[in-house]
């Protein structure tokens, strides 16, 4: 069975600082990995995904994530935080044979002015 | 592209009422749609997966007679909460995926906040 662990339910950074949201996964087959963002009272918006190929994936809003098989990680980063980045972030895993996504517990990102 | 519209965004109703939530893919054909429930400050809990023209597949512990799912076309799925009670109050989110390949991302609606009095 697949699983996702997001380290840190709450991350707080200053505006302009580096954002690092951690995600580790467990999968017995090559995974497909996704990061989604959720703003209050809204659904989820896809930030980026990794399926195959280049392990460094660039997404929207200046975010990127790197798939590291040896570390079973897919951490999300952004060089410089903006106030508008404050939201809940979810990491999710799937695979070629799976119908569904398995989500992590989410990380709430707060940006301090 | 890949817009999913969910309606209504908020419902407040009395206990015992049945509530229907619609999920539409506006600019793509959604072979597969998913229904999630999200509790406050929690992650998404998958309730069921529906493929167009087939019966939905429910996750363990989800009452299929309580949460009726219909996916009659490639652009519309509905979730009906039958005889809703206060414990059914929650944020319900649908998502849709074009095709059957799981490397394709799910696109989410904006959710429906259901409050049962």
C-alpha cells in the first residue's frame, strides 16, 4: 500500500525567505507524485507533478520539487516566499496501476510580513 | 483548461433532507470522477471513485446507500447525501480526471460546505 508523510503540519516563514515543505512517500512500485495547494474554503489546485523523466519538476507560482528515489522524498521548495503563498499544501502519491491518489495530512504554510 | 465546477458551494438544511451536489468538467471529458470528504484542518478522505456509465466504487466504511453517486455522462457526476444528519456536515470536494491513466492529475472543484441543522 502507498502512503505519504508530510513532516510538519505547520510551517512559518518570513516573506522573501525560502519555503521548504517536506514530503516522503512509500510505494512498492515507481510512484507518481503530486503537490496540490488549497486556499480557504476552496478545492485543490495542482502545483506540479512527477511521473517519469526529469527528477526536478517546476510548477506554477515559482514552486518546484525534486524526486529523490534514494530518499523516497518529493520536497516542495520556493526560493522566495510571497504573502499570497499562505495556504494548505498537500503531497499525494499514485502509480501506474492505481485509480486513486493517496494524500498526506497537509502542511499549513504561514507567511510572516 | 481543465476546469471543474462544483455546485452548490454551500448548503444549509434541516436534518432528514436529501442534498444533491453536482460536479461538472467544463472543458474536458472526465472518464473518472472522485468524491472526497474533508474534516476541519484534516486531509481529504476519498469516499468513492466513479467511472462514466459504471457503478461507483466506494471506499471501506462509506455507506453506498447513504451517499448515492451517479456518473451518467462524461461531464457530470452527482453526489446525493440521503436523509442527511448533523454528523454528515462536512466539506465535500469532487475531482475529475480525463482518461484512465493515473499519471494524469485530478482537477478539483471548489467544494461544497454542507451544514445540517
